C-alpha cells in the first residue's frame, strides 16, 4: 500500500496525512548532516553511487559497471556498503561470492560475485574503506548506496534515478519515497537516469544451482513459469521477462526478503533476479533459473 501512496496520484491525499512525520524526518537528516561537518578524508579517491529514493533504480548494476570500467583503466577498486539487513555479529565484514547473504546482505554478495573485487561492509564505512586500502591495496573506493553516509568524505557523487518512477509524489519519507530532498541533486557531481543515460538489458539466463548451465529464453516459453522477485521495483523485472516473450505467474516479495524453502515450492520452472538468486542457491532445484542484466550505455 505504501508504494501506491508514493507513486499513484489517486492516493496522494493519504500522503498529505503523513507529511508531519516527513517534517520530523527532514529535521533528523538535516541535524545528522550538520553533525558530520568534518568527514574523514581517505588517502584514495572515494566515489559514491546512490539514489534519493527508496527502492530499485538500477544502482547495483551501475556499481558493477563502474568497477569494471575502473579495472579496465588499470585501477584496483574496492567496494564498501552497509550490508543492509546483514546479521553478522562483528563488523566490518569481508564479502566474497560465497558469503552468506543473511550475514552480510544480498547486494554485497552479488557485487562480489559479479565484479571479483574486494568488497567490505559494515555500519562504519570509514573502517570498511580503510580495511580495503590497508589489506588489499585498493586505490579507489566505491561506496555503494553511500549518499547519506556523511562520516566518509567523497570525491565524486553519482545519483541514479529511475526513469519511469522518478521521485514519485516528491515527498520525503514516510509520505513519499525520498530519502533526501530533490534539491540534493544540485550538490552531486553526476545524475544518471536509468532508461535515458544508461539502459539495463537482459543478459544470460542460468541455472541457480549450477551457474555454468546457461539456457536461451525460448526454452522457458510455453512452460509453467513462475517469476519470483524481491527487489525494490519488481515491475521492471517482469517487464523484462515480457520483452523476452515469456509468460509467467508473478510472485512479489518485500525488497531484500530472505526466502524459505516453502515459499519457493512451485510446480514447473522458476525464474528470479540475480539479487534473489544469491539468497536461494542452497534452496534451489534444477528448475530454478536467474536472469542477469547488464548495462548498455
């Protein structure tokens, strides 16, 4: 219901009822930013890639794309993040392609899997970044979703905007989807709109339990297909499947949801996002597949 309030005009009247809470939220984020007047400056450049809104904008693929570009330039990048919903007892935590998403979060595991660079997560981004510099000799740090983490100084800020949903009703949380005011865009170095400045295009479809097994989308046509999605903007995933000529039954779960075996008990074939797949590797049979996406400039 909350996303309908944020993005559908007919529910905007309900958003107005939440504006007093948005005012309180604005005071909190303003005071928080004033608190970090002297952020920690590292010995290497820091690039922040984030978004103003809650939910998916294509930020994670852009992080991976940026890392690949830096590697081609001869750099030694590392990625830091919060490890959202991670349940590890100690921080910072190094993340690999084989890490448990329950401990460190799903997006960091996907970034480590796809990029092959050192990834470190934790609530103290300065400590995470310093660990990558000291132990892995990283010469540039990518701060994933670090726009509002002002304890760490940054050399470049990149904001990703969803070209379809944009800023919804334009209100701050909880009345709207904004984590910071739209005016924040005036202070960043670059604004990239998904669908305009870059496009997410479908890549390989592979078996979740055995990623080396790749199939063509046509092999899933005319099958009893279930599309499972627990990302910020599931409709984007479903639209991609439709563009591939697939017919499916959609199953939407909350963003960053951790699945149980019972929730994935479907007859027929199942297709999911890569972010969901890293959480389901131990739960999936041979009929589960993941669709990768890549950035096309």
